[in-house]
C-alpha cells in the first residue's frame, strides 16, 4: 500500500486468523460431533415501524377500494 509516498510492507499488518479449526467433542459414539450452535441471535422487533404502519394503513384502504370496485362491476354486470 502507498501511504505518504512510501511503500508499506505487507508484514506490518497484524496477522488475522481466517478460519478456526472446528471444535470436536468426543463421546461414547464413534462419530465426531460439533457442539450445538448458539441460539439464533435474530430477535424480531416488537411491532411495525412508523413507515410500516403507514403502509399497512394504505393497504387497508386499497382493499376497501378494491372491494367497492368489484361490487360496482358485479352490480353493473347483473343489471
């Protein structure tokens, strides 16, 4: 990398371990097993956000309009 007009050596950066060796548990059976993964870290939000609330309100109005239009079409067809 170039920094302040100097060429930096790659060895200046700290080493990072790319992949850990999997931990294998030993037990009575002959198949090696890995420990159970931790619980799912995803926790859903307690409710919809402000933008989502407006979207669901608009969706309710869209259904209402659709029902009215379908009612008018059926009324016109049977007339």
